[in-house]
C-alpha cells in the first residue's frame, strides 16, 4: 500500500529530514538528531508536523448525547472552547482509540484521532450512530496540523505567527479568522511542555511552517515527539493503550467518568474498577544504562510477569526507564523486577510513570 504524505512532505525532504513510514504516512523522524530536537522543546520551542492526525466534526441535535455515548469522559454542559481527553472503548473495556474532543459550540464537537486509527475510528463512530440525530464529517484530508511546543511557544505564536493566544489556558481552544479561513488554535500538545496546536488548510499550514522555520524555531520529528511524551508518562495507542489494554489497566481512570448515565464499555470498566485487573501499567527504572525496548520481557526471579510497552534512556533525566504492563501483584512502587535485554537481565524497580515533571500553563 502506498504511504500517504502530509502537506509538508516536500518541505521535510528539502530540509534533509530522515523520513520513515509511520501510521500509513511518510513522516520525518528527525532533522538534526533526537537529543537536539528534544532539548529544543524542553528549553525553548520546537515545531512538529502532525498533519497525519485525523479530524472528525460531529454536529446535530444529539451531538452531545452521541459523544457521551462513545466517549469515556463527560462532555455534558462543558463550556464552548473546552477540550477533553478520553477514550472510545469496546463493550469489553478495551480501547478503540484515545482522542481529544473540542467543544466548538452547542452540539458542535471537533474530534482529533490518532493517525494509525483513522479508518477504524471513523467506521466505529459511524456504526454507533443509530438512534442519534447527528452528522459526522470526516475532515482528515482537509486539515493540516502543526504543534508548536516549548516554554517559548506562546511568544512564538504571538510574534512569529501573529496568532493571539495568550489568554488560552491549558486544554482550551478558539477559532481565528485568517485570510478568509477559520483556523483552530488550542493550548494542547503531547510533550509535557506548554504549547499549542494549530489546525488549518494545507496552504495555511505550509505558510506557517515556513514562517516558524525562518524565525529559527526548531523543526522536530516524530523521534523526539515520542521521547518527550514518554518522559512525562503520556500513553501512545498501540503501546500503553489498545484493544487489550483498558484505561483502568493503563492508570487512566481519571478520564473515565463511571458516574455518567451510559457509555460503551461502562459495565466492563466498572467491573475492572471494583474487582481489579490482572495487569497494570507501571514505570520501571533500571539500575544500569541498558535500554529497555517495546516487547522486552519483564521478569521476577527469572519468571516472566510482564512486558515493556515503551523504553528509552530518558534524555531529560539521564536514566534508563520504561513503561511496562506487569501482573498487578508486581505493580507496587519499589517492587524489584528485572528486564531481559537480549541474553542478559538487568535489575530495576517500579517507579511512577511520570519520569519528568510536566510544565503546563494551567
């Protein structure tokens, strides 16, 4: 199957980015190197092409009720401009996808989904529509998206792009009219730093990218997007959440509103919450510099009790750490475990999944 290209593909190639297939798209992994780009976001400002993400607009008299039916978080009566994070679940509590829901107006919701899941998610959303007076517009091909991230991102947005955004607090959005089109700007990101995401036409996104790069904002690839989100304990669908890893197992119960009237998967998730789960997602810190990778076995006294979901030598804290799904009896903080890396095992202990503190503007 041909890989798709984002509206910025030619610019990445021109800049000599290392390109690689990701979620069906040809995406930049790095421009200079992952450490450089990672540090730029932690200390100054970086820009990511995230145009591979999917967008769906849900409108109609039953839009709020419909979103609450398919979404674990609760959109009832939230103010316009508010954004919520949560999941769409199967009846058994497994995750279809994790997503952001933007409330644009009354019964008007803009949903952002993971690139790898676009077709599956849209099909799933359409399957759940029966009995609801709503319309679903699949807009993934219409929008480009940039993530401007880092402690200097507000200044960059205001001065380089001339997008007024300083009044936005974390997890809110607004629309701006620019050159005859409507841009969506949100104070969100996937890095643990203050930052913004911009949704607009392909032309607008290309122009914004050029302005940012010309102003010295560091172009960043998906390599450091992963190291940044991992350090602050943010999940990646397919690693820390999946059809087999529920929000309760992943420690994301905060985003599952079990007191809501109903939503798909509610009964299964109540059961998991009350009766417990067999496996839980934990952080593990290794005593050594060895790097744990996705799929490596987690052992207790030589017996496998789990596996690594994401692992790195974390750049901001200079430690070898990972997130891993382990049997619940081994999930307590300070539990000693080992990780098998090729033919050797390395000792580690269970720690909090947040290896580095987030810096959001609340």
